[in-house]
């Protein structure tokens, strides 16, 4: 017990910030402060919008951006990662809010944070790199579609209909709009989205999201457009930390949603950190430390009424593009948002919901990388199928189920491709020191097979079927030198094949078994079966000589030596 506790404590200490982080912050603070300010301007409407979309309100989005953004910046494993509320997490939270209420969401976030810390301690971060690219692309495409559909009620200026399925809610919102159209809200949403999309092409460095939101707010106030419903009152500061939302009796019920939130937070945060690495030279994130930082952020955010947080790809990309060099930039972003909460809450509360919907609609459109999707679709049919399947599952089911389905299908297709590479070919016997006639006579009674590639569960039964169909021979030689890998299924199938051939009176010999396969063969008893009576040989020529000796001993070739001698004498005459 003491040893385990000491190990866990040492592991946690290794995940804490060190002197290298402080030295990195001191390198170019002016550049980081400017980058952080830029990211805060971009993040403000997103934090408000995702807070509203989650169902907990704009204040929850701001609290998450400030608290989680600061903690993840200090303790996270990426120097350039920016964390906060995201569209992907919002997609997961909407049904949780509908089923368990705001208190349930806060509890789920707290539990997910603890799970992330545990994953970090157990060094689970490295396993996220095994998610295939088509799954990530399909996941991103599906999220973009869901985020866009979630904005339909606010963009149309209608109350959000009941329901936790985005397609159902969207359909009901369209029906409500048809009965009571609100063209003012539609105009604001379309105008803000258009300004963001067109402005990004014209001047990519200008934060057009905040420009468009400010313009929409001013127009709504000056024109007295009551149809443009505002965000509403916001608290002028963060609430006092509290655990009043925690209901210990509901922890068991909320375990499954917490697992979903933790899995999504891990996946999106590590994906975002990898994107940041790819946009820079010399930057490499620590996946376990990133999980640790995200865990602490999600433990703290619910105490202030915030929703669960993840690394945000869009804000991280802005951070990198504006010249951030260290985690000081992400910390500055959180500090600026905190100042806005304290000083400008009354102004922020007047922003029209339709304007925020326009921001998120534009964000969803910009998430879709058409070039990347086109390239993935052209790569292979399997990649295209996985991409589409993951995207559809994200839209119809939920994000974690979509990733699981994508991983399972990708794994099955990969196994199928690997299994098809396994070959089982009959090969001619080496001539060796035999004469042509002797070699031909041996070939009538001995067949040699070479196994190439993996002998595992996906390919093993095809091997068994082909091997046991051999007929009209006395000896089978299995050449094992090219078997790349073997699992217990492959070993059992090999043992079964040997036993079936032996029952038919066929001797089975094996040559060149690789050291890596001996353990698995020995575990199922196949190695003992082959070793019996010296049936395993280091090389194929040795196995052929043993087969010849067996045939002579069995009387199959009683006149072979005499015939060879007589032929030689006749040739001499």
C-alpha cells in the first residue's frame, strides 16, 4: 500500500510545472501578452455562445473560459494550448442537461476531471495517438454539423424546443419559425456569419467575430429591435466556489455520462495539442501532463458554475498564428476574459443571441476542411467509409459512440487488410545433394509449404482449411521462417492442423521456427507436438533429409539408393 502511494505521489510530482516552464515564459513575454489578448477577443463570443448552447447559460461559458483556461494553461502539457468550452463538449452536454439538470452537468464535469487525472497518472495519454485519421476527420465533420444545427433555434429567433436529439430539435424549431417568423434574428445570424467568413478571407489576422458581434449589438440597441433577444443579465464576477451542486447519491447514475465527458475531453485536448505541435517547429506536448492539466481544469470549473472544458482547436490555432511562444499567452487569455467578466458584464449581457448563433454557425463551417475531406475520400474506399460512418454516427448518436464505432470498424478493416497479406504457398523442394531422379521421386511423396506474414486469428482458419486439404503425400514440411507474428489462435490452428494430418498418417515437419513464436506455440502444446520424434529442424534442407530418411524407413523408397546406383553405372558404360 505504501509503495503504491509513494509511486502515485512521485508520478503526480512529475506532472507538475517545472523550472523549464518558467524559463520559457520569460523568453518573449511581450509577444505572448499580445497573442493572449488576441485569443481573448476571439474566445469571448465563443465562450458566451457555447455556454448558451450547453443549456447552462452564458455565465457558465465565461466561468469555464476563465477558470479552466487558466488552470489548463499552467498545468497542461502543451505550451500553446488554449482551453475552454467547445462545440464538441456542448454536443455531449445538451442531453445531459435535459436529463439531469444543471447540477448533474456540474457533477459530471467534476467526476470527469478526476478520471482525467487518474488517466494521466496511469500514463494513458500515449494511446490517443492510435486514433486513425479518418475517424478524426469524420468526428470533426459530424461535430461541425451538430454545432450548426444546434444554432438553428437562436438563429431563427424561436424558443429552443424540447428534446435532446439535435435533428428533432432543429425540425421543431423550423416548424415554429414557419408559424411565427422572426426575420430580424435571421438577419443578425446571417450577417454575423457572413462577416466572419468573408472577413477571414480578406484579413485573416483581424478578429471579425468580435467586430461583427459588437456591430450587431449596437444596431439592435439603436434600432430598438426587440425581436433580437439579448443574452440577459450576467454576474459581474465569478461566483464563490461551492460544492452545493454535488449529490453523492447520484454519482452512480452519472458515472456513464462522466466517462463520456472524460473520453471526449481527452480525445479533443490531445488532438488540439497535436495540431499545435504541427503548426510550430520544436514544440512537442506531453500527453500525460496534458490530461493532468485538463483534469485539474475540469475539477475546478464546476466549483465556479462552469461547464466541462477541453483544449480548443480554433483558439489554439489563433494563439499559434499570432506568435505565442509559451503558456503565458493562454494564461493572458484567461485573465483578459476575467477582466471582461468583472468590468463589462452589463455590456456583454446586451449581445443578441442571434449574433452569437451566427458566430457559431461560421465556426462550424470553418471547422470543415474540404481539401482534407476530399483527400481522405480519394485515398481508399475503406478510409472514405470510416469517415462517413463516423460523421453519421456523430450526428445520429453521440460523439463517444461515434468514435468507438469508427475505431471498431477501422480496426476490423485493418485486420482484414493484414489478414489478406498472409500467404500460404506450396514451394518446390531444394535440390540439395540429390540427383534429378531422386529429387523427382522425393517430390512425389513430400510437399513443402512456406507461410508468409502474420498467422493470427483473422487469417489462421484459412490456413487450416488449405493445409488439411493436402492429399496423396506422406510428409508435409512447414517452412516457418517468414511468419511475422503469431497469436494463440494461430498456434491452436497450427496444432489442430498437425493433429489432423497425423491422424491421416501424414508426417508433419517444421523448419526455422523463429524465437518470437516459440512461447505462444509452447503455451498451447504445439511445440511439444512438433518436437516429438525430432520433427522440428533449424533449416529446410535438414527437414528434407529427415523426410527422406522417414520414407526409406517406412519402405516407401526401398529401391531408391539401388536405382540411383544402377543409373550411375549405366551412364558410366
